């Protein structure tokens, strides 16, 4: 099997607007959580076709897979490492539920995000989308049963710690009596306080925090509109303090790598150096942005890629940075697209201040 992915066999996923999906990066299925329980989706004709399709020599011949998995195919074509490739490299394949159906509720309006994943952007654009879903009793009863089959739960969104759905799921898992065997993972912008995390650490086997920080310093506040760098930095040290005191906690700083930050990743080096003493902390650049395409780093001009590669080379090739091959491949690849790049520049407010290297191409 030349293009295999384990995710349709070992996980269940969905997207913030409520449709079930093969994974957090796939295009959604036609099935919505308002119309179908998790069990019904798991056993649906759609999932049967996908699981059978991945047993073929060329799974991309199956229309459902070709549509759903387009982002992985795009990243692999560009030389970046896709989610499919990362999952295939895992030494231990874990079974998990990935919960994005907590909704698009979020307090930030990140430049590379969309109304689908940020209620703040939806409000600013006048788009009416549900911030979270009031699931039926049937859905919740089914979740209680399905959840017994899994010991690993991933939360993203939106901002998971703002959603009442997250709180309800956490309480269900605690009340199940088996939470000490359950691992939790949160993709978060740091909205949760130490008190909230301490409750989770007390009740669950492991709590993994994937902290979404896109740059070190005020550039992060520029990219993540409505955020405050002072607040973000305070949260970093709050979480790192918890890390030192709790062996069941791990932290990963996880930028969304795009034209907005790929040239400045080395600025994280000083803070990462301070926590080299523990393998429960890491910095990963595995999350390379594919959409919107005008922010996709693959399309940067070659001259800018070369400068960025020189500036970041030592850091990316050090033991401080995980999954750096994906970023290096993007910067080394000959894939510039000046029309897309110029479109990206047009979407960056006050770009001359933050990216003077873009001025010659505007």
C-alpha cells in the first residue's frame, strides 16, 4: 500500500462546525453531529468506503479519500511532512477521539485563521456560525458508551477551554471512574488558568498541552489578533511551573508555520534552551500551514527563502527543534508563486513594520 494512513482505523475526528472528519486536517465528511451520533458515523457507509479504500494500492483513487485527504497530498507535494506521514512514523499507534466539535468559540482572530475556527473572526466579518453545539441526549448517551473504547482524547477548536462542551466532556470522563487511565491533549492559546490545569492534572493520567504560539514577543500578538504578549508570556511561565511540579504533564510549543513566522522561528531559542533538562517539554514545527494558500510558506520567493534558511539553519538543525525537516524542505524547495505571495502581502496589515523583506515584492 503506497499511500496508507492509520487514522481511519484508530481514531475519530470532526471539525468545528460539527461535521465528522477523518482527522483534524482533512476535509469534512457530509455527516453532521446534529444528525448522527459518533457510533453512527463510525459505522457509516462513508467510513466503510474510506477504510476499504486505504487497503488499495492507490487509496487516492477513492473519491472520498481524494477529497478528504487533499491537504496531506498538497503538503507532501511541496516537500513538507504531512499528518499522514507523521502518524505512520509513530512507534505506537494510539487509538483516540479528536474533538473539534466543541465549536469555533475563540477569543482570538489569528491572521491565518477563518470564521470556521474562530468565533471572533466570524463576529468581525458578520458571519453567523454556532460557537458550540447543544448536542442531543442521544448524542451524549452515545458518547458515554463510545468513550469507554478510548483512553486518549484530543481537544482543539476554536479554543477548547472556552467551550462548555469541553467542560461537559471532561466531567463525563472524570465521572466514568477511569480518568486515571485517560490521556488528554489540548491545542490551546493559553486561555486555561493554572487552577483549571491543576484540576485536570489531579484527575487524569496525562495532560498534554500543545501551546499555540506563533512567534516570540510582540510579533505573536500581531499574528494572533486580540492576544496580549504579556498575558501569553505569563501563561508560558505558569504552565512551565506546573510542568516542573507534575510528572504527568507535557508541554509542546507548537507554531502554525506560515509566511508570517517561518523566517523568525530561531527567536524561540533562548526560552527553549532553559527547559532542555526535561523531555516533557519540546518545540515542534510539524504544523505547516496549507490554507489559506496565500500564507503558505511554499510560495515564498526564492530569495526570501534563502535568507530565512540562513537565519534559521543552526536552530532548525539543533536538538532544540522537533520535526524541522518539514520547514527545511519548504525553504529549500523551488516552489515560489509570486502571485499568491503578493496576495498574502495584501492581507497583512502594516506588513512594512513586521516584514520589511516583503516590501520589494508588494
